[in-house]
């Protein structure tokens, strides 16, 4: 899996990169057909301090892109929330793909 981490108004530290990689490994446990992933970390000038840190995750699967976004006062919590949202989407996608392949066609 290709992992690309971009940022705006902050420097991605090795600890942040490790945290993102750990989160993406959780996603890959559910569905290992992830082609590539793009992570965008940023600090906004939002009036609400609780929503300043943003994590956007996009993964490209065969024939489908999944996207999750989360805001929080702490960037690590925003990453965790976005990973959790993405995990739910991956599980749902996996169930759809498996159900589609196991349908019995009438003869």
C-alpha cells in the first residue's frame, strides 16, 4: 500500500507518521486490497478551538474511493476518529463485495 501524508500549517513528525501508519494498519486488517492511501493533516483557523485540528483520510480500493474526515482539538484524536470512520466504511464495503460474490443465481 502506498501511503502519502500531506500537511498544511504543521510539520509531520515521526510520531505523527507512526500514529497514522498504525491506524492504517487497523484498516488493512479488515480489508487488505487497499491500493493507496492519502492522509491530509491540517490546522485551521476555526473560531472553535475544538475543531482546529483536522485529519482527512482517503483510500483507493479497486473501483472505489473511501473518504473520512474528523476535527478535534488534538490532532491524534482527529486521526483516530477519521481512522474509525474509515474502518466502518471498509467493513461495509467488504460485506457488500462478499455478499455480491456469494449470491446464488437462478438457473
